[in-house]
């Protein structure tokens, strides 16, 4: 057998030696984060990472927690299934983190959660909304509300506006969209409304005229589009072109930089539910927005706010526990009550989901307007 | 009936885009006998080229959307893509001309992945909003058309179909009535005889890539008029469908590619509108498999005999 | 290799795997993860090498077969895990049966893909196999019992060093044995010049289908090992990029060289982890760190550079294919 190439040998050697170098100093508390920093879901991961990073910076600026600084060790799962398990194992066994923050996508949280649970390391997801995530075990938490709540919120809102005949346009490739649509439809039917047409599309589609033509023929009062901003922006534009005048309704998946840039005026008159509004005049929110803007040069979105809150709640839990020992830390996180966060007042319920309010935002003149807060 | 006509109109506009991209596939196959996997990503680069040049070019024509400005953007994107196509051929495919086909195919896959992941790295993974180079709006059909007036035809759709026809006409003129076009046809018939007759193989191949890529670049800009959300991965899906279109029409046959593109666009619109939107992509693969099984030379192609 | 009895080597490998397994609890879980992943990747690469390297059929859909094996075996253990009893030997027996049946179902899928692909060559075959892989993914995404778009979780972690490396030993032995038999000459004949092979009376259909079926079987086996290690599988984990991962291993290793492909699998499993370590270090400039994180850019550059400079990969032979089909 030929001699392995020198490159291969040195790569092998380096891979064994390099990871042995410690990443966190002795007087630091290592905290792990896994997110999609590259790949198809990169925009979400990068947002939440920025929020988390800002939080850590602020915490350490006032001396850290329990007299030690917090060290954020971030790993990129490259938006690829299969990666979260590996990198979370690395964070836990190699970097010896006391807790793990992540992920935005529910499927990735579901992959990593069993590992955190088995190793008794608390995991806090900033934005995974699939109910199954926290069902994995008592070490898994989230600081956002879940799909059943969000779907119901929008159905109540529709009822409140007097819209009874609703069409639904779902992204069948996304579990998030399917879940939200399911709970929305349940809510509408429970309130005496009627679903006049259901149409589907897939993430990445660019042309929705066929589906919208069909929806237009059903003459709904409003259209629920629980998808992601990439497609929603095009849907709105094409709906207006086809002469559809009724409002569109959506969820937190609408939040994205390019939503309004692409849709322009075609989203005026539409509404969506969200975790956070940068226009909220509350001092806590504005303080966060200002600091985020000065550090990153952009306005923070939902994911950034949730990333920030997940880090803050963890720090608060460490403080309350007085230790980073896993069982005590877990209990402290579970006991989070009335925490004054950027995305609202957060209490973690018995199922380790966040009980908090949702905000409903309207789009007017190409900008977001705060409409109302809906309590759980 | 109205809905059917509406879907036909939608399909026509989408099909024009596929036709433009398919031409690039078919032309390259004609001269080099290989599928340029990276061609779909040239379409994506055309959209991004337009995205970056549009602000400056639109300013030249007064700032707002205008036909003149749009024309400038279109031409600039075509030129940029032509250059990119020639560059890729020169760097990655020309050195491998004597190598087995498998090697070139793998290289093409590598180039495609590089363009996609490189695009994500350079442009960011988030979709960008393509600037409005033409004010897209629905055309008011006169009421005298009766029931037809409830159809929605947008300015964008008209521009897309119109530009495609214009580009196809120009291409036809080049291929049939110029010496270079004749050289291209000679090359695709018999490379050795063509070189004996004095055709500069390298130059003609570069020219072929330039034209094919320019078409794809044009498609990128035209599509962004209707669907102004562009991202680095947009070439994958469109490229695949255009490839199937090229095969359907007869790979190596330019009118075939145009025909194939239109057919695929129409088929898609009808399936999405009347059957089930989730079948849109699998349907295209099904078409490919059926064509390859039953009529591999496509609708307009002639069966090729493989000599040993 | 002729001097050592291959069957003896196989038994030796199995024993070694069992012994190594005893040491695994003391191993750092991260390294354990990497080791198991190496094993799974070797099985994937070696099985794809049979299809691409030895038989010259350029298949871009190997992840689809892996998905079939992963989902089927996971479904078996999730629904029938206790059918033989609740004791450890009983559940492990079900696991082994699940792995085997996953491989067989994947082999059936290989048959389904192989037969229509018979008349296709090179470029078309690549796209059609890609298409089949997407169709398989689409079927899974619409199948409720398999978790559809949510993914399938709660799979018991049966996979360990013993099972993984037994799988490796079996795959390597099986494929090498096949290749060194008369079948092997058949595969190579199809790869080198299909028309000449047909003219000589070799049933190219049989060899092409056989390559697909056996390649798919081992891919399914790898999928089963994977599912019972990660404990959660999602359709997007078996997409085109995963197929590309495996293709890069085969190309780097050298098509037609089992040893090369094994080494390439090891290198390409460790390399991303190494790059991760590189991107962790804050004293490196940001663009370098971002680049290290972007595996796809590096893989694509690797592919292009390899094809331009050393198409035979690390250990392959240059004379595959005669430039015709």
C-alpha cells in the first residue's frame, strides 16, 4: 500500500493535537452555542448569534457572573442535518460547556436535544417553535412561544377583524409552516369561520401565480401565509399583480431583512404575529435596538432579540443558582419567572416553554407598525 | 376556461426563461458533447450582475424604472456572463478536452458548487431585492375583449416573452447567416473535419460559451423583473428544469431547446394549477426519465449513432 | 493480499472491532462521534466506489439509498424493538435485523434506480440518479409514519464501535471479494468500454444492475448505522449535498481503489472537524475563519483542482475510461 501523503499525515496529527488546546481559561465559564452560520438557513443563525454575542458582551462588561466571565463557544452546523449532534457532543465533552444555546430551526434542536439531555447539560433554544423540542427531556428549554399558541393568536385576530372566509397558503416543505397552519385552521373553525381554499407551495419556489389564481377565485376575506419571508415577499407582490386586494396574515417567519425590500408596497395592509417589534417604545427594547445597531450596523430582528434573551436568561439562572453545577442550574432555569426580557415578560411553564405574549404587527407604508400585544 | 388561459399565460412567461437557459445547455452540448452543470449558476450570476450594475446604470437614464435603463442592465448582465462563461471554459474545461468525459463532468459539478457556495459567501445567503428596472403592473385589457378582459397580463410578462423572442431571432441570425455560426454548426457536426476546413476550434468553442452564457445572463435579469428576490442558490432549480427542457427538445438542437423550454413552462403551470403544486419538481424529473427512455433524441433531435 | 486468507482477515477484523468496543466508554464522546462517523463514511464511500469507480456509472444519488436504509431500519426498531422481548440481547437482535432489512430495502431501491438507468450514460445518468434521490426524499417528506418534514426521532442508540466497524469489515470484504472474482472483470469491462464489452458477449445490463444493487445495499446499511447513532434523522440530511460528500470521497481516493477510498473517507471526515478547530481560534482573521467554516467552497475547489491536476485521486489508476463514453 502506498505511503500516505504527508498532507494527510499532518492533517491527522494536527486534528489530534489542536483540539487539545483549551478554549476557555480557568476563570471563565464556558457556554456553548450551535447555530447555522453558513448554508441555507444562515440568515436566521447569524441573527440569533449576533444577539447572543451582544448579550455576552454586556454581561462580561459588568464583570460576568459569579465573579467569572462567560466564554461563548460557537459552532456552525452549516445548516446541515447530522452536524448538530456532532458539534454539541464536541461542545459538551471537549469544551466542557455548562449549558448549550441553540438552535433556531426545530429540526436541528430536535437532533441535539437528546444529547444534551443524556449528558444533563441544560439546553435553551432561542426560537424553535415545534412543541416536540422540549418534550425530549427536562433539561431542554425554550424562550419563545410555540406553534399552537401562535396559530391560535392569528386566528383570534382574524376573528376580531371580522374576517370569516379565509384561504390558507402553506409551505409544505417546512414543518413550521405546516404546524402553524394546522393550529390556525383549528382556531378559525372553532371561532365559526370557514376555510375557503387551501393551497400549497415549497420553499424555494418563485412563481405563485397558479396558486394565487386559484385562491382569488374562492374570494376569501383574508389569506393566511404562514411561511418564510423569502417566499412571502414574492407571494405578496404577485398577489397584488393578480388583483388580490385582501390582507395577508402570517407568523414570525415573515421577519427577515429582504421581506419589505422585495415586497415594497404590496404588503401594505397585512398583519403578522411576532416575538418582538423594534418599534416598541419600551425602554428595554429601545436600549437593545440602539446597542445592537451600534455594534452591527443593522436593526435587530426577532431571532436576534431571542438570541439575546436566551443568553440573558441563562446568565440570570446561573446567578440565581449560585453555581454552574448541572442539576442546580437546570432547576434555576426552570424556575425563571417574570423575567423582563426584550421579547416580553418571560415565565417558563411546567413544559419548559415560554409563557409570554405575542405582538401583532401591521405593515403600512413599507414599514412595521405595532398593533397589539396578545397575552397567553 | 379563463383560468386555463391564465395558466397558459403564466406558463408562457416562465417557459421563456427556461428556453433562454436551455439554449446555453444545448449549444455547449452541440460543440463539446458534455452537459455544463454550472450553466444554471451562470443564470444566477446574471441576476446578481444586474443587481450590482442596476443602480449605476439606472442613474444614467434618470433614476427611476425605464425601458432604456432596463435595456442597459440587460446588456451589461449579458456581457458579464459571457465573460464569465468564457473564463470558466478556458480555466476548467479546455485543459480537460482530451480527458474522459467523466472527468469534465466532475469538474463541472465542482464549478457549479463553487459558484453556489462562493455566491453565498460573497453575496450572503439572504435573498436580495432586485431593483425595479421596469415598473411592473397589470395591463388593463379593454372591456371590448369581453370575457378575456378579466385575464391578468403583466407588463413584466410581456417584456419577458418579447425579449426572449428578440434574442432568439438574433441568435438564429447569427447561427444561420454568419460565418461564425456556420463554423459552430460545422463543429457540432464533425469536429475533425471542421478543423481540417480551417475552423479555429478553440475560438469557436469560446464563442459558443459566450453566447450561451449571455443568454443565461439575460434570463437572470428578465426573471428578476417578475420575481425580484434573488439568492445564490436560485440557479439550481431553474438550471435543472432548463436542462430537462433541452433534452426534451433534442439536445444539441437550438430550436428544440426553445420549444422544450416553452413546453416545460406550460406543463409546470398546468400541473401546479390543476393537479398539485408539490408535484411540480418530481414531474420535471418524470418528463426527463420518460424522454430518455422512449425518445432520447428529444422532439426535434435526430438519433445519434455511436461509432466505435 | 493473496498470501493472507481474506476470510481469516475478516474474522480478525470482527474480533478487533469487538475488542476496541470494550475501550469505547473511556473515549471522549466527541472523538467517539468522529470514529463512528469515519466508519459510516467508509462504508458509504466503498459502496459508491463499486458503482462509480469499478463500474463507471456516475451515480449522484447515493444519499437516497442511505436514506432508505436509515428510515426503514429506524422504523423497524421504533415499532418492533420489543417484539422479541425487552432484554438487551433481544433488542440488539432486532437492531441487527433492522440493519439487514434496511440494507435489503435499499437494495430494492437500487434495483428500481438501476434498471431505468441502463440506457443512460455519463451526464444523463448523473442527473437521473440525482432525480431518483430527490424523489426518495420527496416520498419520505410526505410519509407521516416516517415523521415527514419534522424528522424521525427517539431512535435508540444501538450503534457502537463494534457494529460500525463490523459493517466496515463486511463492506470492504464483500466488495473486494466481488471485485477480485470474475464479476470484477465484468465491472471493469463495463467501465472501460461498454460497447466493446457488449460486443464480446458480456451482459453489461447484469453488471450495471448488480453494481447498483450491491452499492445500494451497503449504503442502506450505513444509513441504518447512522440512524441508530444520531437518534434523529431528517430528510434534508440525505440531500444532494450529502451525495456530493460521498462522491468527493470516491474521487479523492481514486476511483477503483478501495484502499484509496477508505483513506479519503478518513481524511474527509477529520478535515471538517479540523477546520472547525481552526475557525474556533479568535486570533485568526475573520475571513479566514469564515472560509474554514465554509466546507462547500473548499470541497468544490478540491474537486476542480483534483480533476485538473490529478484526476486519478490519491491512489487511483489513470487509465479508467478510454475517452469515449
